[in-house]
């Protein structure tokens, strides 16, 4: 366990961009303390007052169960390190006569999130399965684990399904705090990475992260087909890492185009087992049309994104995507093939419908190829989804990734694309209103504080940046950055929900690689506040403290429903970080 932060003045604990709005959230004291009527932002070194003013009137924040004020210090644009103090009265230098509380230190600078971006990309490298890692930055030093992934068997009940030779499903990232590898979150994670790259290519460079691995990933033999052995010196690190996952994904595809569901063992490893301690046999389980569709979407995106720097790989990705889509066309009913016992030692990632994922797959293929057969498939099967209200993408629902792909495709029908653009703007306008009404400017409503709420806040923020690409509006950008500020520590709990970022990051993530090696791995977006208390430790905390939704969080290793990371939790941070990295460019 650990002490909970006692901060009363909440800031983005990493910091703010010079040109962006800057706000602190100030918790109103319950009784007879000094009222936080005014604020003063002081330089950390000499205490000089850089900017001061009045706090807003108090407002109730029901999600946090608090009354809060805001201190708006957007006028501050000089790079430096600061704290925000709040209190009463005014001194000659503009400071406070009585100080009630002060924030943790934070930075202002154009490069303020560069370290977060680097940590977020490197995190995936450190989570590579079947890969020896010796990382001078974090000290993580692990030999390759789970060697059996190179010849895994398909599994069904007590029997191994006879699908011919054992499969090589090596590579890819461990999903989360466990060592499973699952197709649906992999597809949406790669999708969000590639989307961030497509929107903000200049934010992601080759060599920016000093990846502690060969940039070409697991050695492929020429027999692996197009692109094997390609040298890609110019490939940005983000794309190097996404490619590593894509290469695993393609190993999960069957000859008929369908994609298996996951690679996992029949029981969970203990929380302190390093990868090499876990010698349980792992199997290839299940198969689904929703996972096959997500796969097709990610591969179709890869065919565009890698076309210049890794053309052989891009060609192969397109073939993979088309083959998956052919399977879907031949199998129009949703299928989730469940192998008996497949969830005994791994997460379910189950979804029995697949329309949102099919829509995404087909729209990406249309965008990449311009082939009218994909436009026809959408018209015939999914005409209703063109007019469905946009929703923040998550692994259970990729509708709006598909809507975005469609509206930005050259081959789109103009009238449909226009309607979709308006729908994105309507979504953004509503979300901005909700953000502005929330005490912490968090995009989550009361019901959203469920498992992986931090991810949802970032995903909602990402939607604002897509709207901003349609019709630039500084409220959209501010609202998106507000979700980054939330993830980085301007929260009701006082925690940053990203490991290694800020003064009060999660220090006890539910993570086998961390527990098994003792390493600190920065860049992990943890689940965060979860009012449903889906594990014993968190449930006990909620019961004992009667915590409001936004405070249902514990920084405890045991709490897998509040304090675990997963690949798809960090994924939606790349759009806001990409925007931030390019915002103060001349
Ligand atoms: O992120 C997943 C979340 O949306 C689900 O509600 C939850 C319960 O099914 O599972 C989460 O995913 C976990 C996965 O099943 C296994 N690896 C760890 C993932 C993060 O907790």
C-alpha cells in the first residue's frame, strides 16, 4: 500500500504547453479554513510571482463528490518550472497574504510532453514477448520468455484441435499485466497508433526513443514473403513498434483468412513470475469475426502507412487485410468460436456481435484501395452505421474508427462523408460542453468511471482532435488536452494515471513484468477510477470509504481493475501527444 496524495490544488503534474490553456482545479475546504479565493503561480526557484488572479466561483462536481474552483493561468507562457498557490489577500508582488494550499511543481515548455511520448512508445518495446530486453534506461533486463510460442498448438476442450502443424505465434506484445496475447485489443491499439501517425507524422521520428532492440524486430526468413529482410532506417520508432505487433498479428491468421483469438496458458501465472518463470504450455484459442475484422482494419491501415518506408511489408499487409475481408464476406454471420476452457488463465475479450468492426475493416480497405466492392459492401450491409452517432473507440466498439476512415477516404460518397463530418462536429460540441461543465474538465460522465476509465477519457479526447481536423476549433484542442491533463494528474484522487509521469504516479501497478523483475516501466496508462470495484481490493476500498465515482481508485498491486495497464490503455494517448508535439511548431 501507499499514502494517498493529499494535494488540494490539482494540476497536470507533467505540465502545460506555452500556447495552450492552463488551469488548476482547487478543492474548496470543507470548513473554517482559508478560502481559496485567489491564486498565484510562483516560479519554483526564486518564488517570484509569474501570474496571479482570482479563482472562479465554486462549482459542485458530483463525480468527485467535491466543490471545486478553477485557477486559470493561461496568461503564463514563459517556459519554466512553477507551482500554483491558492489563498486570500494580495501582497505587493501580487502574491497571497494567506496561503491555503499549493500544487506540486510542474513545467511549462514546448517540449513538456516529449518524455511522456518517448516513454509511451518504449513501453511497448519493453513489453515485447519472446524477446530478450536489456534496457539501459529503465534497467529492465530479461531474457526471452515463452519459447513455446514458436510452436503453439490450437486447443479445444481437453483435446488439441487438429489444424495441422503447430503454429509459430511468436512476437507481439504481452497484453497487460498478464502474458496473454489477444487479437482484439492488438487491432485497436495498432489502429490508434497508426491513426496518430497519419494525423501527426512529424511528431514521430526514427531514433527518437532509443529503442533497446534491433529496429527490424524478430528475424524473418525470406520464406516469410514480401518485405522479409527489408531494411527500414527511416521508419519512425512508433511504426517500428506497431510493425512488431502487426507481424505477430499476421501469424495469427489462418490460411482461409480468419484470425485466431488469443495465445494463452490454461492458468494465470502468479503476479511475481517473470516471463522466464512462466513455463506453462500456451495454446492458440478461439477465432472470431470481430477479431478478424479488427485485424483487417489494422492491416489495411498498415498498407497505407508503411507504403513509403517498408513497401514490401505494406504489400503483404494489404494481402492480409483482403484475405481477412474475403473470409468475412464468405461468413456474414457473427461468430465467436469459444474453445472450452479458453478463459481459465487469460482474459475473455469476448464480443458476440461484429458490425462495428466489420464497418471499420471495410472502410479502411475502401480508403486504402478505392475499390468499389468495399463501398458496395458498406452500402448493402451497414447503411445504418453511416448515420449512427459517433462514439469514442474502444476494443468493444470501433464504429467511429470506421466512420473516420470513411469520411477521410477519397472514394467516399460526398453526401455521406459530409453527414459524417457534421456528426463528428456535433459529437465534439456536446463533449466540449460536458468537459466545460465538469469540475476537473474530464470528459467522463458518472457511468464512464468503469474499468479502464482513463483510457476512455483519452479516447474521447482523441475524438475531439478528429473533429478539429474537420473544422479547426480551439475548444476542441483544449478539450482534448484536458483529457491529457487528467491522465497526467489533474484528477480528484491526486494521482497521475500514467506510470513514471508526475509527482504522484501509480507506483504499484498490477503487472507481472514489473513484479517479476523489480523494474519500473514508465508510460503505462492504468485503468484508473472504477466505480464498479471489479476486484476484491478495490471493492473493499469503495465499501469502506463510500468513494464517489472519480475517487474509486487504489494504487495497489492487487487491484487489477484499477491499477493494471493494457496495450489499448496507452494507445489513445498518441493522438493528444501527437497534437501537443506539433502545436507550438512555428
Ligand atoms: O480492458 C479490459 C476491460 O475492458 C474489461 O472490462 C476487463 C474484464 O473483461 O478486461 C480488461 O482486459 C484485461 C484482459 O481481459 C486480460 N489482460 C488484462 C486486461 C486488463 O485488465
